[in-house]
C-alpha cells in the first residue's frame, strides 16, 4: 500500500485537500497535517473540523509536533501534497525553515528526492511568490496550480475541483475515475 502525506494550509481552496483525502483514503495509507490557519479555512469554507480526517489507514498529525514518524527521512513516504499551499508555507519551505511538521516533511521530501506536489492558491502573484515557486521547482518540487481546465465542459464546482484533484492523483500514480480521458 502506498503512503501519502496531505497537508492543508491556510489558503482558500481547502475543498481540493478534502477531495484528495476522500479519493486517497481507500487506496493508500494517508497522513494528514493541517496548519492552524488551515483549520480556520476548513471551518470558513466547508464547515469542517480536523476530526473529519479520520479512517482506517489515516493518521491526523499535530502541526506543532515535529517528533513523529513522517518527520524522518527513514520513514518512507511515496508523496506529499500541500493543498492548498499558502504563500506563507511556500515561502518557508523555499527558505528551508522547517519550523512546523508541514515544513519539516516538505524539507524531508526535497532532501530525499521524493515527490513533493505544491498546489498554490493566490492571485495575483508577487515577484516574491514567483521566486519562491521557482526555487521550489528547481529543488525538485512539482508546482501544480489550482487552475482547472474548462475543455471537458465541466459545469459544477465539484467537477472543477475534480479536474485539479485528478491531475494531482495522476502525478502521485494513484487510481481515480474523476474525469474521463480527453477525446476529440
Ligand atoms: C479567509 C482567508 C483566506 C486566505 N486565503 C489565502 C490564499 O488564498 N492564499 C494565501 O497564500 N494566503 C491566504 N491567506 C493568508 C494565510 O492564511 C496566512 O498567510 C497564514 O499565515 C498562512 O499560514 P499557514 O501557511 O501556516 O497555513 C488567507 C487568510 C484568510 C484569513
């Protein structure tokens, strides 16, 4: 069974993190970390509490507790997705701060050359945001903006969310039936 980490930070678009969790929890061991601001956004945007992120193969970690399995490179993780990724977290990961569990696990993914997917959500982007994203790309992370395509004639918010989540799961090598393959 594959092992993934999902981190939810305090950017708009926590629906992407929730949908990713819903899709992965039945097919993988899932570790969830939610930043303090992420907890607020979960409540504001979805009316959810962190306790939603429970299940048979699920571990919900405290962001402040760095002394845990996933903080070590010796604990193999197949992929980490920060979704949504706030510009605050992106800046701190780009600078190698490692001040909380989300930043530490992201740092481990980069140093171990493992899959780190960042789903930034901000508009417009400043020079600082763009420099941080470039630094992370150059360090081996994959930048996957929460920017759905419209060519499959999606007409619901859910289908637009699924478009982005499908792209994330494709990158992780997981299974999904969120979108049919594009046909002309
Ligand atoms: C309602 C609300 C929406 C926000 N949306 C975003 C956003 O879309 N993108 C972003 O980068 N920051 C956003 N922020 C700011 C972050 O929450 C803030 O920078 C925070 O310190 C990030 O902390 P974290 O990365 O530890 O979660 C938002 C804040 C609030 C209160």
